[in-house]
């Protein structure tokens, strides 16, 4: 695992996250938001800085939320969410009994 310093432009914060490989510029990653929901982010920049110890180079990512993602709001039309599945079930159940 590679520990990478992630600088989040959307929330103006920094975090250290472990990755199996260093993402490239233009790739998308999914991160958990402060409110617990998942969102897509685009990698804007990748650079390496020499660490304070030994001859080690630490990777850094600069990310921004993918256009089209809403900050802090759940996806109402996400077909993979439990809420969406429950709404679809309830809608089909209501139509079965008397054509409401």
C-alpha cells in the first residue's frame, strides 16, 4: 500500500489515504464525504516531494469533485441505492391493488 497525501480542492482540506497504485492525472476516484456519502473526484495533479527521512519520494494528489456531483446531497435517482429500490417496490405495489 502506498500512503498518499490528498489535497481536496472542493473541501479545502488534506488527508492521507492508502492506495494500491498512484492514480494518474484525469482518473477518477471515489471518496467518502464528511457527511458519510460517497462522491466522485477527478485527479487534477500528481507530484512527488522528497520526504524528511531517507531517499524516499512521497506522492501527492490534487483532486476536485467531478462536475455533476452535488456536494452533501444524496443521489435521488441512483438506481443502486436502497432508497431507490424501496421507492420502485412501493410504486409497483401501489399499482397492483386497484390501479392507483
